[in-house]
C-alpha cells in the first residue's frame, strides 16, 4: 500500500482550551484572534483551505446552573463561517434531542456545508478507552519559566498590543486600530505611511479606504501594492498642506496605481491638480455661479438647504475640482447672507 508523506517533517501545534466559551460567536472570535497571532509571528501561513490551520469544536448544552452536558466534537472545520454554522446547528440539534427525551452520546461529527448539518463520524471514547501509555522515545518536555519570559521579551509587538498603541499614540478608534492590525504587513504599511506624513487619521482612512479597495478589486496583497507607503505618505502630506483636495488626491492615487507616474508632485504639476488658493479668483467664479443660478439662490433664501449643495457642486465643477470645498462653502454662505 502507498504511504502519503506529504506532511512528513511538518510540525503540528495543537492548542486546547478549557470549556470557557458560551456561544459560537465567542469561539469564532477566539479562533480568529489565534489565527491572527500565528500568522503574525510567522509560524503558520494560516491557509485554512489547505489545512495549515483547522479548528475542532466541542459542543455541549445545559440548562442554566447545571453541569456541562455531554459534548460532541465537530472535526476539521476549515473556515470561520463554517465553524459558526456548524456550532449553531449542533446547539439546536442537541437541544431538540434533549427536549424530545433522548440522551446525547459523546461522538465525533463532521459538518456538511451543503446541507448545513452535522453527521456522526464515530462514537467518541474517553481518554482511558484510547489506552494511552507513555512513549519511551518521547520524554516530557519541561520548559523553564525563565526561558519563556526571555523569549516573550524578544518577540515582536503582537497585534493586540500594537492596536492599543495605535489608539493611545495616534488617537485612532478601537475599530480602526483593529482593522489596521489584521495583518503584520498592513500594520507595517500604515506605520511607514504615518512616518512619511505625520497624519495618522488621514493615513488610516486612506489605507482602509482607497488602498484596501484597490487591493481587493485586483486580489492583491499589500506587499504587492502598486502605491508604496512612502508615495501614499507624500500624497497625504499634500492633502494636509492644502495642495490637493480629497477628490484631486484620488486622481493622483489613480495615476500612481496605474503606473502613469511615480512622483506625486510631478503628477500634480503635469495634471494641473494643485488646489486653488487664490481667494480673489475663487470669489469671481462663485459670483458667476450665483448669477447663473438665480433660482437656486431664491430657494436657498426660502430655506431649501438642498439648493445650497447644488451651488457648491456647480462651484466645484467650475473650478474642475481644484477649489477647497470648505472655502467654497464659506464664501457661498458669506455672499448669501
């Protein structure tokens, strides 16, 4: 008979928890956090489809205040979505069985994604039934506490600690910090961008917004991004110093992404995207917009706020998006009394 050696030499790390989780959402959150950590520190590629990371879930039900019920183990769950579906189904099934007067038998079960149901694989023995005995070639491994602490101190910053730092030092929300630490590569890209521009909130918005949208659309990782963190940092600097509006910045980002150019400032000049800072010229344009939209002016003075937004749009169109939107709003309000 043939022997499959495709995993020979591959170490297996099995992490077993106490029965501390009370619902599928908690279990999935734990598994996701564990997945993030093992990929972050580089001991696993995290590919669940190929079996690099799998979850087994022990499920039991009980009435409040009573002992834990008999568990059934769902084996080899290869996605967080299936993990939650399998546990939710198993909980419902066990409750129905008990309410119908049946006894839950300890067993190993499999989840069928097509039917959304679990099915029994084999009865589950207790540890004594496995007839475990010490293997003389596998002596107990005693890990010194000092070695553990030394190794802990030598490790790089873990995602949760980094997320807390982003909240404290950059003023980000818990949500933003959590998203930016989903992977080590994204976190590194964000930090390099912030170092280049000094604008953490803007950097967060661009990394989670425009950059992520492009990466997802082209099925790319951040490591293969067409726009470097240094380029994005300079682009954000030009937004912060008033050279670009958000809209014109997106045009520069598009040009960087498609390879039309590599230098942010050169692209701004070539495309003529520099934001209009001449208040006199902008005031003349707004006067023309007001004169050409007398009906909107009447509606605004009658209390129609939507008409005001229409005037802002006309002014931005007249300046080809180069005007500062805040300045346009301010001048319009001033002229409309």
